């Protein structure tokens, strides 16, 4: 396979950019995620791919829960702040205020909306592990257009 053609073709897949909230017994974390899709209406299911071996992947594996925060178009600075591992400072991560609900994972006040998931299945293949989560809670802070990878000029994939 031509590596350049593979990269170009796979980068044609469209993605949003989200802050994924995680937790374990040591605390909470958040990371910028884009490999996310809804997979079922009933029950409401999503699938997310998380880089194997990262703190967040280990937290999801241990806790069995995660949150997804839908960012607004123009929130490139916010998502960029979550490209690295973070330590909470009170109820803030990377300077962004969060609260918790059913799962205990961070829900960011600056996000358009959120949903919380309980892991119901997983696939541990490749360099990203796939977690299937059942949506157990959701909320809307405000309406707006969601942030997309294309808008930011970032590439992750290929």
C-alpha cells in the first residue's frame, strides 16, 4: 500500500473535536479526543478510540466510565489545552472549570453540551483501544455549532 495515499485517504474522514473526561481513584483527567461516533439509538451507544497506554485509557479501563464534552466552533484554544496530561487544580483542568454528575468524570461549563457513558464493551486492538459506552446522562449548556478538526487545521489519523 502506498503510505501517502493511505494517509491522504484516511485524513478525508471527518471528525469533531471533544474533551473526554476520565477518572480513577487518584482523580480526574481530560484529553482532546476525535475518534468518536454514535453507534446505536436504542440503547444510546457511542464508540470512542483512546490511545493505548495513556493515563486516560487506563482510567477508562479502571473506572468503566467517561464523559464527552461537545465544544463550540472557535474553541480551538480550549481543545489545545487538553493535548497534554493535566492535574486538576480544585474544580479546574487547564484553567477550565468543571463539575461532575453521575459518573464523576469532568463536565466542562464552557462546553456546548455533554454526555456521560458507562462502558459496555471494548476492543483492545492496534494502538488505540475502542470503548463502547452507553449514554446514561446528557445535558445542554447552550446551543451552537460544534468544533471540527477541519476548522482547526489539525490532523490526527492516517
